[in-house]
C-alpha cells in the first residue's frame, strides 16, 4: 500500500488515530454488559430477560453484519475533499448519539418494539462510522509499524471498555439510563473530533490503483476470491470462533452474578468484574502487539486463546462455591489472555488483507468476524439457559461456560491454518 513507505507514526499520531477505538468500545462495553441487560430486565421482566437480551442483541448484530462492509466499501470510493473515511465517521457518530439518547429515555411503559428500533438506530450510526474507521490503520500506517499500531488499538479499546463498564456500573439504575447515555455521547463526540481533525488521510489518488467491484455486485465478485486469499478467510473464521466465546458470556455476567452468586447490586458488581478483566489486559495489549512484530503472531494467539479457555472453565467453580472473590480472580487471568489476543489478532488480520485499494471493504468484511458472534452467541446462550436453568441456575451456566471454552479452543487451534503469517 502507499502508506508502507512512510515513517512509523509517533505517539501523538497513534493516540489520535486510535482514540476513536476508546469511544467505540466504551459505548459497546457499557451497553452490552451493563445498560442493555438492566434495561431489558426492566422492560421484559425477570422471567424473559435472558431470552429477550439474546434476541435483541442478536438482531442488532445481524443489522451491523450487513451494514459495516457496505459502509466500508462506499468509503473506498468516496471522493470527498474531507477524505474517504472521516465524513462517514462524523455523520455515523452523530446518528449514533441521537438514537442512543432516544433509547435511554425508553422505560417499561414504552415497550420492547420502541426499544428495539432505537437500538437498531444506534447500530446503524455506530457501524456507518465503524466500517470506514477500521480502514484508517491500513490506510495510514506503514507495514512495519502495524503491530505497534495494533497494540495501540488494543490499548485504547481495553481502556474504553474498562471506562465504559465502570462508568455504567456507577450510573445505571433500574429505570434510569440517561446519565450513562449522556457520558457515552460526550466521549463519542470528543473522540470523533480528535480523530477527524488529527489524522491526515492518504489522498485517494495514491491509494486506489483500480476500482474494486461495486457494492451491488454479486457476492462472488464483491468478496475477495477465497482461492487467492485463503488466509484472509481463515483469520475471519478463527476470529469469529473466539468471538463466539467472548459473547457467549459477556451479556450474561450480570444475570450470573444476580441469580447464581446472589450479589445485591448486580449492575455494579458486573462492572467491577469486567473492569478487572479489561484492566488485566491493558499491560499485555501494547506488549503483545509490538512483540508480535518480532516473534510472529501465532505463538501469542495460541497462548492467549489457551488462557481464555482455561479461565472460562474456572468460572464454573465460582457458581458452585457462590464466590465473588473467585470470579474476580479468574477474571484477571482471563483478562491477561484477552488483552494479548485483541492486539495480536488485529495485526494478523491486517497482515492477510488482500492487496489493492479496497481496505475499507476488506476491513468491513473482517468486521463481520467481530459482529457475527454477537448475532449467534447471545442467542445460543439464551437458548441454553432457557433449557438448562430450570434444572438449577448453576447447571445452566455450567453448560454455557463449557461451550465458551470449546469456542476458544477451536479459534486458537485453527490459526495454524494461516500459512502466510508467522
């Protein structure tokens, strides 16, 4: 790519480039782990909450699954004088904020339909910005610095996730969601201004050697050829499997703490648990990303995936012992693997991108591997809990955590199929 001959970005540029990741992950951590479970429980009631949260988050993720590659592909062909990516980031975030505030105002008397529609609006705005934004790193970072840039991405993502769950844990109360939404909206606005004003995009004429297939083209021409880009699809598959592990439990920690451990403030304790997971991952995110430039991506993927699988099985013992300290301790171990995996897997994805001027389309397609688990995993966990939780809540969550570990093992082992990366 054209950016490959440029010098490596400095610290200020890395911060400006990656700060939107902080806001993006702050929002989704606050929503998926704290705000949505609490709001769904208030609207749907305690008997249907697991099934409803699984359906709502899955439908929203399915919406994102289609939209993100389309937005990325459109930005590849943009001729705006403000750049290819930045107009999409700005307008998408504005739409995101409007629907977020509308969703937060919905209470039990309004109903699930209005809530679901507002949530789809949040997905629309967020992914209209997120698809083009994901292409900024391959656009402006030279190949030799992508591991370091991936580490910065992982660091800002983990800091954003940590801030999101802790802030939402303190601000969310059953029936009161506007304070948390206002904080999210403010952080999104600040990060959008910082990234759009602080990152200079590579001119379109220098990056697009030849126009790729149009958005309305048949899938076989719009998508990269699987025979020529086999490793790209293996990375998609392995990332999707690990994502299945993550999202199998992410939205259900709050219910596990309430129904199995028996804590008094599940929103707050869930924010502490996920905060511990993310805080433990911060030191490993920058270190793993930069180190993978030297020793290769695969060894760190293997180690981090194995650690997350073992931690998932260890969570089961917290349920049988009703031990909140054990949950926190295992969460820290899980977080070490999570932080390393986030950094290295992003670098691996950029390594296997198909060549050419369609980074927005290709990173949008890669984003499918992040979103598809959000479609499938919560719905599957909701169904498993609906089937096994009536036996006892502990049995229901034992099944879910065991399935989670299987996803991590599969996603780690199959990285060996990626031939063109170390």
